[in-house]
C-alpha cells in the first residue's frame, strides 16, 4: 500500500519530459548545423546590425539582431528560440511547447485546488493561477510562432513565459511559506525562494550579457534559466504527495465544472 499519492509523480515527470524535449530540439539543431554547440568557446565576429527595433525583445535574446560570420559551420548562437526555428527541430519544438503548456496549466489548476480553503488570502491563490495560465498561453505562442517568421508575436509570448513564469515562482514561494502544509512549508519555501532568486539572477545576467553582445554566455544563461524553472515546477511533488484530485460527474444540471476540496491520502 502506497503511503503517498501518485499525483506526486506528475510535476517531476512533467519537468523531465519537457527538459528532454527541449534538449532534443537543441541536439537536432546542432546536428543540422543551425546553431553553435553550447560548449563552444568560439567568439562570433560582429559584422553589422540588421535592426534595433524593440527593447522588450531582449528577453528572448533578440534586443539586437546581429549578423554573424560563418566560421565554425554554424550561423546562429544556441538560443532556445533559434534552435527551434528551423525544421525539423521546429516541429519538435512546437509539440514540446504545446504539451508543456497543456500539462503545466493543469498542474497550476491542481495547485490552486490544493490551496483552496487553506490560504487566508484567496486572492494570492487566484492570482497565481491566472499568472501561470497566461504564461502557459505564452508557451503556445512561442512554440507555434517561430522567431524568424513572426518575430513580434514570438517575443510577446517569450515575455509571457519568462516574465510571468518568474512572478509565479515568487508567488508560490511566498504562498508555500504562508500556508505551511503538513508543517513542511518552511523547508519547501526556503528551497523555492532560492530557486526563485536563481531564476531572477539568471534574468539579470541574461540582460547584461546580451547588452555586451556575449551571445554564447547569454544563451547558456537562458538554458540554465529554463532548467531552473522546470526544477521549481517539479518541487510541487512535495505537496502533491499528500493530496488526490478527481473529476466529479453528476446528473444534476449546474455549472460545467465542479471543484471540491482536496482529500488526504491515508498515511
């Protein structure tokens, strides 16, 4: 007899599968010589600016679109969006981002239901759900609108993913400390605050490296940022192991969705 809920496996499986999909996109792009490997120490030769249009584009690595001279067999630095821009990697990238958005949204809903009735400030729980829902929608935009095809739309989606994703991490860290489920909240909150701080630090470093045109270092920072975000999502396994979630079907007419309090799993 298991002494924890199998729902605890959902967040880490989600993170592992999403990370695997993104790294698959990266290796396909490297194999097809579309991007430079992350381990390369080669410094691109700056030639000229293509355009300098939108400041907010720096979040996705495109504050400055720069032309690089092909020397080592690859034209572009290994930003995630560029790796997922060229087929066949773009096909995998779209699928990964759409599935990540779909499953990630349900994880946020489950987290909302778990905290419902347990937090003294419900607006924090609602705000967290809304923030991650918009971030999930941004994932679909990033995956379906490649950066070199629909640059503006893609960059808006990137802002939604990274910006709101970071905000979601800070909100959940605070909520974890405030609710303190099963007296495990303090330890979990410490880990989540550290992860949230690391994510924020990566964002700052990313902007700084981009402004200095250190694109190899900036792209590495972007990959680290995404991996830490996925690690943060996986930590929900700590609370999910105490709860179960179910869908209720009745013959009584009413609202299309019925939400019930999470039930304890027998220990």
